[in-house]
C-alpha cells in the first residue's frame, strides 16, 4: 500500500480528503502545519506529499525545499495544492521542487490523475508541474462553469499579513460559462484579474462582459487599473443600472478625471462599451441573467446567472430583513424587496452573499445596508440554497475573525439539519459547477 502525507492546516479541508484517499487504498498520514509535516516526512518517507501552499510555521515552498534537500526523501513526490492560481505561485512551487500543482476545489478524479502522474515518474527526471485545466477565452458550451474569486473584501482594500489567507482586495468575481467571460464588479481585485487575462491570451483579442452591481467605490475602484481595457484588440462591455446621482458612464469616468487619475476613461485604448440597463432580465450570449434590487443604500442590484452547469447568485451588498430593520424603515418593512430576494435566491447552486457583520457587530450597524451572518445563513436555509459563500468581508476582520465567523455560520446550518454547505470566499479560490468535489479542495 502506498503512503501519502497530507499537510494542511485547515482540518475542514484535510479530513474529507484523507477519508477519500483511504477509500482509494492509500495509507494516509496527516499533519496540521508545515513543521509537523516535515517531521513526519522524515519519519515515514511517504511516496507522495500533498501539501497546502499557505500554512502557519513552514509554508508549502519551505516544505518542498526541505524535502528536496534530504537525500532520504529523493524519491518522494510532492503535489502542492492552493486556493489560488497565480502563474508565479506555480513557477515558485516548481523551483522549490514540486512535481505538480493543483488548485482548490479539487475533484477526486483530478486528484487521482495527479497522483498517477507523479507516481509514474518515480526515478525519472522531474518535469515541471502540469497546469490544471482552465477554460479558454471562449469556452465551449459543453465545458463546466468556473467561478474564481479575485476580490472578497468590502469597503476598502486591506493588504497585510493578517489578511493573506482570505485576501484583501475588494469585490471582483470571474465567471467562465457557456463561451463567455463574465466579471462581477470591478473592485481592486480586477487588477490582478486583468493581468492574468492579458498573460493567458497573450495578445489575442478578449471579449469581456463586466456587470456592476452599484457604483460605491469598492466596486469600481479597480477598473482604471484593468489591463485589458488598455488594449485596442479587446472589447469590454460594461453593464449596470443608473447611479444615485449620475449615470453609470459618468460615475466611471468621474473617478478617472484629473486630479484623481492621470488617464481619462475616454483615453483608454480598449473598445469599451458602457450600457445603462433598464430591464431586469437580459442575456450574455447563452447565459441568461436576472437582476434584483437589494436592501442597500442607493441603486444596488444582485445578479443571477443561469449557466448550463447551474445557477449563481452574486449579491455582495445586502442587509437581510429582521425586527431591527423595521425600526430603521419607520416601522414599515419593504416586503416587496424581501420577497423578491427570497425568490431570487431560491434553490440556487451557489449564493455569494454579503455577510459583513457578526451578531454583536450588527447591533451597532443596523441600517447600514450590510448583512449579519446569522440572518444570512437563515435566509439561505429558508430558501433551499445549495452552497453559500460569505462575502464582502469587513476591513477590520483579519483571517482569524473570518474563520470564526465561518465556523459559527456552519454551526447555525448544522443545527438546522440542513445540507447547506457554507464557506467564506477566499481570494484566488476557484470553483467548478459540476461533479461533486472533495470538501474544500
């Protein structure tokens, strides 16, 4: 029986993967951090090490280098796993000694293929890791829907050591579905997305649709730095609804006027088309899109994407209705918005929803237009949502705070006896709508 060492500090991710591997006749050894993983590798000399990239103590790069420096582990294969997919991460992992690189969530079949690849090259010259499959610029209709988080934070970017796991960029989500590249909001996360797109297509024309939920700055501030908008070969179609004071085009142009920015919107070389939406239902190629107004200051909507692989609702700014909101609205609850949102999210496959505050924090933020995590979970439970992603993380919340909120949200769902799966959106995390994946991987 072959031995695999699974190193991951996230037990919720590690345990299901370990059980799946044991069912596939692997002897599994588990480690909760890089230091422990290195010790167990020296002790047990596993055939394969499956190692997370971002961990406390020794990170994945350090584990790779340490293993490669040990002559007794020269035959051990290393697969690095990560919740993000940056070309630089892949290159650095290969340089550190990794044999393969997989991006979470990992389907069981995909993991088995990687294990077969790595174990088959034992004793041969080690090649660079094979990139995981990513849809092309215009994915065909039979390909799965891929969702990737590029920005998950609310209000203002929060870079730093305390936000490295969940990420500090503001709202931006990429969806590849049915031949379309759809971007949800243009917070600061759109800057690394733009760089990744430019590198991926390497001068080939790109056609992109950008859906703006509203024009608060944390949802548009990254657009001036969106690299594809500076290439005349590309077409960027921007859709949204009229703002509280100015139209969509005027608001986007305003943040790029002097003295705020050196390049005006009209000077961007890309073929940029801005369309002010009037209807709440429209199509982006084969993808049908519905919009729904949310409970948030100004004109703010959420979007529902009907793809061939399932439904996605993106509702990044919304305050769920409760007894406290009645007081804010003068005792009158705007039932039409509440009922519309309930119908909008009912039985969707993936719900990305504003969950900015804990219960205690929400007491002093009632009426601010952002969600309380308990209300958010209850809303998802009441409407048969299959998978919920907590989103729009508060800038004051570090990785530990968000992890605690996630555990609390999962406890609320578990007490209900529901099959609802709850996660916190993480920058760089890529998800596939399709066959069941290993939990968290």
